[in-house]
């Protein structure tokens, strides 16, 4: 049976070489990801390999016990959660995780591909919003499985992927704020060209509509999921008398920027401003105050992606999409808004009948307007 398979493979490759008008060594170079083949020739050979249904039958024996995890940036807190998730599955399967930083958030850099084809890992987990056709073709031709951990939530139907419920997360975060009585709720979502940012924004708008509120376009900002972006947008949003009483930040890092902007503006959280983040990275519970946030199961997403790589390959199975649930984690950065338009102050001593209130230093002060 093995000999027949090998012979069938040779006949297929010979047919591909003849039809493409190239030599057998050129077809072999394409299969092995060699860089000394022109783009046009590579594309022609890959199309014919697909048309002939060529599949490597003995590739698994020559693979390295590696799982390659590819990011466009490694300097984020949530990247560590994804690494831990892949590591958990790799250990159970006696594999090693290889980390690669490459490209933009949309695709890995072209120079990454020849290296992974040489390494021949058990599979590749890619953290990108999309995967170009040429990369998909070459990984498939080399029989290297791949899965996208897809933050955007809209992968190509032929790409196995793991994501989370971004719209539901945006809805839960905003409903939490409107249920607390907030009417001027701002959102700092992520980049405008990422569908996860748009899904969270749609969830925000749906929650505002459910509360009978119009979403003020002046309170909608597109950030970059980093601290500085959250800080810069919050400094602008919190300027002037018509500021929001609550901010939904599309990531915990952006929420940390909002907390710092509030501090510099002399606003207390949650007494003067409620803040909700997104992701629930470990740092969120150690912010001051601890951050109310939407839990995105990053580690679980990475574990599922790694397991998908290691499942037996079934040529008749369509690409699989797994979408995991999100949920709100209430902490101390949000508070109910009083009917007068200012948040409750659960940590404050109630006002005295004479119109004074305690300060932290033990002295008393008159309320505004009371002289």
C-alpha cells in the first residue's frame, strides 16, 4: 500500500511538471518552499498541485516537534496569555513552541514563509486578522497545518480559526453602564480596519439603542488597543463641561490610559467617571481601582487553536470556526449614576444635614453652592 501511494505521488508530480512546463526538481522546490523559484512559476505549480489533489502522505514523519506561534507584535499583555495557552497544549503533546514576530496585524512578512517551510513544524498558529492566499497555498502544499487566532472575527471560510464573541462583549460592557444610569457613554474601540473593533462598536450602539439612548458620534473614538491611544482619546473626551460620565475602552490597556487621563483631569474613578475595559488580562485586577472589564478567553482560544492543529487531518472536513463566549467581570471601576447626573460614591461618608462632607484628611468642607 505504501509503495502504491509513493508511485501515485510520483505520477502526480510528473503530470504536474509536464502540464506546468517545468522540471520535476522545480516542482520539488515549490513543495519544499525554496526561494529560487519565480512567483509566476510557483503560483502555476501550486494551482496544478491543488487541481491534481496532491497530498503528501509521509510528511508527518519528517516534521519537527514544534508548534510555531506567529504574532505581528509580542510586546502586549494579551500576547502572553496566548503563549501560555499554546504552551499548555504543546507540553501535553511533547512539542516545543517557537515564537515569531513578523509583519503587520493583517499578514506575516514575506520573508517568514521560507523559514517555516524549512523548519517543517507540526503546525502554525497565526495571530492575524487575515491570511493571504499565497501563504495559505504554500503552507497547504507543504502539508503544514495552520490555524488563525482571529481577533477580527471574520476569517476566510477556508481558514480554520478561533475567535470570541466581540459583539456580545461590546453589548455587555455598554449595558452594564446604561443599567447603572449612565447616559453619556463614550467608547474608545480599536483600529477602524479591524472587524473586532467594529463588532464591539456595534455592540455598544445596540446597547445604547436598547436603553433608548442616541449614540453621540462625538463620543466614538477609534484607538489602537494600547495605553497611549486610550490616554490621548480620554484627555480629549474629558475636556469641557459636557464630558461623558462613563467610558467603554476596547481593551484593558486603553482603559489604563483612560484611568491616567482621569487622574490628570482631577476626576475620581468611579465616583466621577466609570470605566470598563476589555480582555480581562491579569493586570486588570491590579489597577487602581480594580478594572471592570469584559473577559475574553485568550488562553482558552490559544489552547483550542493548538488542539485544532494536532487533530488528525481529514481532507473531507471543511475549515472549522470556533467562537468562544465573552462575559462581563464587574469590579470597582464602575458605579451607579445618581439621578442628579453624578455617580454614587460608595466609599464616601454620607453628606451631613448641614451641607458638609468629610474629606480624607478628617476635615469637613461645604458642598458646591453651599458657600
